């Protein structure tokens, strides 16, 4: 439950007086031990040769939840995108056959490109059901989580200047927004 909620909390619209910023999360623990199996890495290949990576959470056997800006071709100055997903704690190289091409993606209907706090949600459809147990989606109001322990898991860069965005990390904290 925490993983999907963490993604939703990170993308939810902050209160006007929250002082929310787009600072990076610093720290965290490497999760290369195979934990957090429902956390996937997405690779976006845009039709203008730009590539990007993002984190997604398996919420049904075939559906990944991610941020809309991760799959929106307009964010890369492109008109189209092909999405690939891999569901393991350590992302394989782009040529590994474990990568699966997604068959569809949809943005939240109120998503506004360029506004990271405006319904920045998307779903990505996999061609077949995963053998991994999905994290159930919760429609619970995320403000109830303020001050509660939360583990966020995602892919990121391990050190400044590195190009290793395929490393999975977890971060334990207490939401303040």
C-alpha cells in the first residue's frame, strides 16, 4: 500500500502554504536485494531519439501507475513514445530481454504538462499479467498520512554526476505535505 500511496502523495497538489519545492531526495538505501518487487522501472524512448527513465508501481496484474510527465512525449519535445518496463530491483541493460514493451498509456484527464502538482498521474498497460503481486491502489485521502511512517521506493541516480538512474533506492520518512 505504501508504494502506490507514496507515488500519489508525491504527485498530489500541495496546500497553498506548503512551500513545496522540487528538491531531490538525498540519501536512501540501495534495494538491490530483490525487495519491493512491485516497483518497476520504465524506459521511455521518444521518437526524437531522447530516452528517459522513471519509476512505476504495479497496481493490477497488467497496470503500472507512474507520473504523467514520464510518459508524455511533449515533455521531451517529441510527438510519440515507446515505453518499456522491467520489474526487478536492479534494472538490466537496455538490451536485456527482460524489458517488456508496454501496449498503452493514459494520462489523468486533468493533467497539465509542465505543472508537476497538477494530477501528474498516468497508467501504463503491460501486454500480459505479471507474476508479481500488485500493490493495491488506495483512494484514501493522502493528508491522513501526514506524520505517519512511509517508505518510498524508486529508481534514481546513486551519486552526483553519475548516469546510473537504474539503481533502486528506498527512503524512509514522514510526509509533511
